[in-house]
């Protein structure tokens, strides 16, 4: 949904993974919306996801939207906004810096030019900037990066994040408004203390990025001619034309570009039929790697080629011969590492595997399992 | 504990809570002091049952909370609970609701004032959980009352008023409160909850006049009675009940609600700038707020357009609608449903509006804007649709009365 009205509102996007982050994000969005209401704005929030976030480690985005004093009426709806709308982007799990949600392949896709980024991480803001430059941005960015280790401020990472986000969102909401909206929480005293400390302690740097400095910039094609808008009658579906469109949709780096590439009703494959994978191939229209926090790495020296990992992989993401992980489909569940008899598979954090970074702020699968007793 | 914050926030503002529609309805159920709740999960209505379970677990209020094995059992449970005199709450969405169909229909025939929520959801093409009205519309003919809320605040109020209407002895019909899935159920926006004392004054305890209880000498009708013996009479008594609801009970209930809250609300419509309107946009539910926005925007350019939101779909306020639209030249129906192969190949709501206007003295030009399929509406599309309506009225004819607005591709 694209309209000037949406851009005139103030948007907070909260990226996270899995059930525990969902609960945290809902608390963050609620507290900040309530603070916005206290500050005299209209406010609402909602969650978007492509697949069920109840499943362990799947990413989601919470949006909290604040009214503009000039536009009295805001439209409380669940929309995936198109255009440069986000003022603040909060990230609860830093593995999302490398690969964001399925809606937003780039973390800063849809961000305003002066957007603030708030990340729960043990890494320095400068390192976060390097990651954003490499993976998450494709437009000019003159904003700020805030980092904090949210776990430091209590078991519930929401409070630490609320403090840091409140700082990033000033002056729309002030820390006083935020504290006021925490009044009805159970562990009020602890919460207020955590929020205040995090507000004071989060680190921040100013950022100035040119689009052309970003590695992803090259992949974002200039807006292609919209076939549907040009007035030409779309070609009715056939296997080849459909596959071509499907490939373009799968490769679109931004949400806006993806929406422009989606097929019309004449071009779409009929009924419940879908084309794509040939026997032995995987469906390129349904890559699922965005769920991964930990990356299975096979040590070939130790591997005895027993094929157990191939057999047990629930997503069929490990090729049979030779044994090889297809990282476009691996969700990082770790079953392969568990069944491997020769300890040939290790599960480093995405940031460690890709960038050699030692991220300490993340939710392990074990933690998720314990808390939710799956 | 002492208050640590030094805040200059007005306390009156603070009273507005930011709640999702699901949470707001759960609060209404708590305020109504419901006895029996039957739950089975399906997005997007599930949030209501989640909130209720949390409240009950936390000791906020007590109700018999049953997690059933399917939607069919859900509706059976509340049907029977209501028959013996319990105030009940139930709900579902999309295909789940349809799985409960048999029990849903017999609840109406049993004249049992169950209140249910429909979190409107697209009928299932794979994984579609967008907003569409077809799931609720499937039950439009069987005797359930149905209203459509526009935001969490109204969802809360409509749920409370629904109990009063459904349980009125002149009505005794089940009542669906429709919440647009996602756009109301999952979007949190400011709500001012009514005070418990007010609700208690408004909503007397439910008294089933003929409870299915041996001490009242009641038994249920034998299932194998030849259908022709009571079939027509049973339906006719529902017909009489829903007419009484339409003409007497619903206006009464909303009048009582207005008296208590101090807000003067029309039971059947919310209209904006309709007094001198040449063009009317008729809608229901959450997106009527977008319609209001577009109406305000176009009014600034001098176009005499108005917005009319239907609050009740069953009973359908035919005479009232005819009256409001009597001087209007063009009507655009903003419809989130489809009715394939129906007269005009339009959608459900527009067909209803058309029927209502059939014997009007001045029949306006009617256009049907279909937003089916669960995709969200954009303001631009809505504005363009309105302009198409205005142009059609100016030309004095409609080239294409039914338009699929959000669809990609040629709208043939």
C-alpha cells in the first residue's frame, strides 16, 4: 500500500525471531504506542509475517504507527507499506542483519533517509554499520545506529529495547511518557529501572551512507517498466512465461519491486497448480533460509559420508551426493548436527560463520525450547 | 509503590488503552460475565480466546472455558449450554466457521441467544489469511443476527449490546459480531473501556425462559418428526423474531446504550456528510474509516460525496437505507466479498443494497467495487473508484457496474 498519507505518519518497525521475540515485540509495541497516546498522538500497532512465527526462530515484523498531529484521522489497518516510511527500525536478533524477513529481504528496505536503527547486540555500532552496508541497505542513509545488550537489563529483553528505542524516537515520545505507560506492568519497578538505564547507556553513532557504497545497491534494478501499467495486454499464462515471472519475483530485492513483479490474474498458473522445481530440484519460489540463526557447517575431513544428515533433514535441504547443505533452504534447526555420528557438523551463529563476528546476544534454540516446552 | 516518574501527562488521556480488537472483545466478554466459553483456534479470531484464557488463568474472572476438538464441537457446546440457561461466547474464522455449520444453523433454529465472533478471513486458497467477508456471509440466511464493527472500541461495544439484543425475550436469536480479520482483530488502537457498573445496569443477567431442564418439564423436539409437521412454522417464528429485532429491540438496545455512555449512536448506520450528498459510498467494517478519509478529502475539492457505513447486515435495514439514499444520484458499494455467478456477477453486499433499492422512487446509479481476496485496499484505489462513480453519474450511465479494484490484470 503506497500513499503520501502513510509517509506522513511515524513508523516503528520491530524485527525479531520466533515466539519469545514475538512476546517481547508485542510488549515493546504496546508500551511505545501507549506512550505515543500519552504524548497526544493517535497510535496503533500490528504484526506482519509470511509464515507462522509460532514456529521456532521464524522472523516477523511488528509495526507501531503514530499519527501526525496534522492528519487527525489515522487508518488502523494491517498493511505492508510501500515507500520510504520507517522512522525507526529495531532489531531484536542481530542475525536478521544478514538476512531479514521474507517481506523485507533488505533490513532497511522501506526506511526513511534519516531512519534510526536500534540493534540488540554485543557488537559495536561501527560493526553494525559495516553489516548494513554489506547486506541490508540499498539507498542513501543519513541516520543513526543505536546498540545495546538488552539482556543486561533483566531477563525480559523488551525493557532494555524500549529504553533504547525511546531514545531513538525522541522527541515523538519522551522517556517520561514511556515510563508512564509502564505503570500497569507486573514488575513495574524493575521495568522502569531497566528502561531508564538502557535509555542512558545505549551506544550510538551517526551514519552517512551513499546508496552506491552499499553492496546490495547493484542488485536493485532501476524501477522496471511496469508491464501492467503500460497498457499492453498481459500474455496469458503458459509454463515458460509463468516461470519467468516467478523467477523475477523470487529475485526482487525490495518489497516494492516484488509487488510490481507479481503476476496478473491472466498470467498466474491455474487453480492450485504451481510450476517450478523439476524432479531433484528445489522450489526457487519458496526459499526458507530467513528462519536460520545458526548455520550448519560440514567438516569434510571428519565426514564419513553416512548420509544420516540427508535422511534426517526435515526440509530436504542437504543434497545426497555429494553431501552438501543448500543454504537457501536450510532453516538452521540443527537436527543434522545432532544426528551426525562423527561430529562433522558444527552450528556456528550466522554472523560467526559469514563474518567471523562473535555475537553474544541471541536466543538459542534451547532457550526457546525450555521456555515454551515444545 | 511510590510513583517514580515525574510526568505531566493528563490522566484523562492515559485512560485510553491500546488494545487489539481481539483483546477488546475479550474485555467485553469479561464485562458481560459470560458463563461458558468454547474455544478452538483459527486465525485471526484466536487472539480473543488467548486473551480470555489469560484472564481466566490470572483469576480476573471465572467462566467455564472449554477447548473443543473442532469448530463443530465448539458450536455444539455453546448451543447446549445456552439451552440450559448459560450466557455463552464462541467464535471462529474462515473455513473453521464453515466446519461448524450444522451446529451454527441449529443454534438459530433452537432460538438460542449464543453470541459468536467471526474474525472475517478469506476462504482458504492456500494460506490466505487476508480479510474477506464471505465466511460470515455464508450464514446470512439462517437466522443469525450480524453486525460489523469498525474498530476495537466498537467491537467491544457491539459485543455487549449483542448480548442484550440476542437474549431479549422478543428475539432469542444467536448473534454474530463480525470483526474484520487482521485489520481489527490484530491491530491495536486506543480503546476506552466502559465501567463495569454501567455494563451491569445495561445488561441484566441472562434468563432462559424455557431452560432445557427436567424441573421445567421441557424436552427437546424429537428429531424424527416428519419435517412438514413443524418445518414452515419454525422458520416463520424465526422470521417474526428477526423482524421484531429489526423494528423494536435493536433500536431500543442502542438507545439504552446511548443513554448509558452519553454518546448518541444510530443503531443501523454511521453516516458522514450524507445530508446533502449526491454520491454515497456504502461500506461496512474497518475500511469504512478509509472511506471517511477519502470523503473528507474529496469534499475539500467541492465534490458532494458522503460515506454511509452499515452496522447491521442481518437484519438488513432496508427502509432506513432507502430513506437515507433517496436523494442520492450514485451509490458505490465498497465490498470485501464476492458472489460468483450472482445477478450482475457482483458481490454479496452490493446485491443486498441493490435489492433494498429495487422499489425506491428514484433508483440511483449503483456501482460495485470489489476488494475481494484478502488484499488490503489502498487509498489511491478507493479515490479512483469514487471518481469513476462520479463520472458515471455525470455521464448518466455505467459502462461497467462491477469492478474488481485490487486485482492485478485486465478487469474484463
